C-alpha cells in the first residue's frame, strides 16, 4: 500500500506545492470527519490544489469514493489504511460563542445590527480583483480586536483595499478620528464615499492600485493599518511593506489576514522572515480562522477545473484566514514609496484555475 | 506638562528596557480602567519593570496617587492629562466562555475534573527554578489545542520542563502514544513518575537541565513538543532549538508560551527572527493571553523591591502568556546537541528583583 510519503511526493510533483507526509495525514484526518469537499479544506487548512490532488489520489487508490452528490466517502480499504497509518478523525474544540476568535461580540450587537442595515446594498464580490468579503461577525470582530489593543479609539486608520467595508464598521463604531481607504475598485470607492457622506462618518476613500506609489502625505501618517492582501509572496511583501510605511513610528499596529488555503507554510515562513528581519516588526498575534469569508458567486466557475468533485456548492463558509497583528519597533521600516510591478493574484498555491497547469 | 515621549525616555533610562510613547500610552490607558497594580500589567501587557517605573513617574508627576490600600488612582491633573493626550480607558472584549482562547472546554469537562482530582497534591511552585504553574483551564486548553491541530492523538509528545503537569493531563486524555518529560526539579520528576505508575499512564519523567545535552535517543524522535521557557533570548533560543531537534521532521509541531510581561516586543522580534530564519520553522499561531498562571507564593518577596505600590496581593491571575505554535518545514533545524551554558532566568526585563539594578 502507498506510503503517506509517496502520496506527498506525488502531490508535490503534480501541484508544484511542497507537501509533507504530515500534510497528507491532516487531509486524511479531515476527510475522515466530513464528506464535504470544502469542509475538508477548512478542517485540514492545506492549500486548495494540495487538497484537491490528495483527494484525487485517494480516489485512484480506492481509499475514497465520490458519490453522485459529490460526497467523498472512505471505502473499507480506506478505513483500513487510516487504521494502519494510525490516523484519527479530526477533532474540533472551537468555542461556539466566539467562533474561536476569543472575542465577545455581544458587547457590540448594536454595531452588528447597524452595519448590516447600512451595508445591505453593498457591491457584489467580483473576480477581477480577487474579491470575496468576510462575514459581518468577522468585520465587527476586527473592530473589537483593534479597539481592545488600543489601535482604534482616537486613532488614524488606514484601510488598504476594502471590499470587507471595515472602514464603514470602524466609522459606525465612532472610535477612529480619521479613516482613509485606498481601493482599486471604483464601485467600492464610490459606495464607501456615498455612505460616509450619508452617515457623516470620518472616512475618505480614493482609487488606488497598490502597485502604485502611495500619496506622499500618507507616509508616516497613520496609527494603524488593516488589509486583506493577495497571497503571492511579492503581493504580501508589497502590501504590508506599504502599510508599515504609512505608520507614524514605533508602537503602531498592522492587521491583515493570511490563509493556509492559498499560502503554504513554506510561504508563511518566507513572509515571516520578511516581517521580522527586513521590516523589523514584531508579530504579536496570529489568530487561527479569525476571518470567515462569505461564499462568492464566481467560485465554481473559476476553481480547480481538473477535479469534478470540487464542483459542489459549499455548505459552509469554508474559506478562512488567520489574523496577523504586527507592531512596529524602534527600527521598523516599510518599503520605499515607488511604483512596484508585481504579479498580484496567482501562483501555484492559488485557488483560481490556470489553464496551463497540469 | 511632560510629553509621553519624555516619560518613555525616562523609563528606558531607568529600566534599560526600550520603551516607546505608545507603550506609555497603553499603560495610561490600562491605569484608567483599573486601580489595581497587577491588573495594570495584565491590561497593558508591558514588561513588569516598565509598568512599575511608569506608575512611579506618574506618581511623581502628580497624575496618579497611591492610596493606603495601594490602589492607584488618577488625580484631576492626571485626568486632564489623559484628555489632553487623547487617551481612553482600555476596552476589553474577551469572550467570557473561553477566556479568549477560542477553545470549547465544555467538551473536556471530565478531563478537567479528573486532572484536578489527580493533581490535588502537586508540588508547590518554588523560586529556585522560576516556577509558577498555570490554571487547570489553561492546561486542558493546551491539550485541546494540540489535539485539534492533529499533534496529540496517536503521537509521541515531549514535555520540556513540566511544573504545569501537562504530561499528566495528556496522559489522562488517553490520546498520546508516548509522553516523555525532562525536568530539572526532582520533586516533579518523582511526582510525575509516581502518578504515571498509579494511573497506568504512558509517561516517563527524567531529571534534566536544559543546558545539558539531550539523551541522544530523543533526537528526531517526537511528533510534538511543549515547553514554557524562561524568557532571556538565550534561554528561548536554547529551549526551542532543543525542542525542534527532538522532532521527527517536517510537519511536526512545537508549543510554548512567551509573555509580554518579562519579554519586550524587541525581544519577541529577535526571537521571531531566530525561529523563522535560523530554525526555519513557520509560526502558525500566537494566541494572546492563552496561559493564565496561578499566583505563586514567593511573588511579593522577590519582586520589584524599589516600588512600594507593588506590595499588594494580586486580585487576579495577572501573569499571562501568549501561546506560540510552530510547525517544522522541509529545511527546519534545531540546535546542535551539546552542552550550552547560558544565563537562564534573569535579564533587564525580568520580574525578579536584582539588587544591583537602579
């Protein structure tokens, strides 16, 4: 029977993403506790192409079968394999009250209600800019987190890209002194400015492509930034580097989400080296599964075409990211404020199908 | 009136710990929401000497007064200063159900009960080894966290130093295949081995000083390690480097606590550089205030002698640490298995009073 290590090597070869025997074990463990493809990703927290390829291999080996409803079920042969490999179904101990974020949202129920009312007519997520916004609970939890850490009340907040409408939630909280949004999507820029005007919120949104130079006046201007960056190494470095360059000096904070679904731990390590050695910031928090994304309409038309079993509507908000908080130190520095051309959205760990691959 | 920056510089000079205006702001914000010295530390999460020195300066400036009960109260002058500096009382949004850890302990209530029964006669924390054990909820949350991440069930667990008795909790959970404890305190070694024998748990404890070479057979042997290291940079590097060297290869995990009370963010940054660049591991989680320590008997006899206002019994489990989880990658490596002499417990950020300072 195939060894975990052999399966891992086959996945690495077929996807170009470094995969270990333990990664395979985690995918098997997740598959042993759900039949739903998208939940296997949520539970295993491995890159999309890795999970899809793993399931494909397990199917070829006869360890799992895919039903007509595209449920993924272990066969007897597969069950034996689990036992033999000493692999157990994934356990879950997530606090049901805070969805594992550790934050008490009941103190902010008015803000939740108000935000939902105000943003009912928000623009839909579109694939042009790799959009996909988070749940209201996620947005408000971000506000609570920033407020608790002393990064929001009376502060100047910079939101780099805002399909999540964090700026509106922050404005409604009445905590920040000033909020600036730079965003590439005209629809969102207009929407945020209109809401700000209607509701008299201290928000200004402007069109901006993060490859461009930042407006000079914002360098060293803010107390806090928040962003949800695309996940190529270049895009991570550029967005967070720009964010840091907008901060006033030491003791300021940056917040951003990074997934394990479009970024492997190898990529996390490289990015963490950049954060700690090049930017010289301290990582103060990495909160697992903090951000839950509302399923976006364009998912099944853009995703993993080679695998038929992924063509099933997600039953849960399966796409999650970890929340990073960084804090600037005496010697922290961001990147130079010049135009930087980078590949933003796509590398071998991305979820969007690239025809030329495989 | 003194600027925040001036106060920060005075603290840096008097303590030797780099302190920023924002640090001072956080201490003021914490002081504005509690009168209790130890809670100011918990809420501001700044190094003990920094908080103590800050309060001393605020007192000298007439911003706070210390009552006979050693409560720290803002004066009118101090209130004006807060307003002028745009500083607000610290907000707290911690989930009350999970104490902010994000973990549902109700699924493990039997284990909690059993652990408390079994360890009722545990050895007291003593200052010789900088001991101070965590609450039962913390210990069981560690078990849940390791189990959820797939690092416990069917695995070999290494516990480096165990005044928290994590080994016994892990044994009682019946999840690990094998548990090895290396511990410097004979009382604990004997206690853990006795309990293991009585309860038929797969635990072996041995006496060990972490400056010594590890038993060769444990290099590359374990799936998971957990430790609660002393917080000098050298001690952090040595304990975690040894921990990593005991792991089997990629996809293995290490768990450990680091405080902001005995380690500044400058130190966090240096340590994170070591983790990501030297050891080449990925930091997957940093969970704020995960570990709560039971107040230890020797606190007031060893702590901050120069400040009279610290001589007050803590009203809460004020000493907290963040939980780090790291995961090994393809190129991860720990440190060479040789004897390393290092200063373990004391540097300028430590809480224990050193007569020669100030």
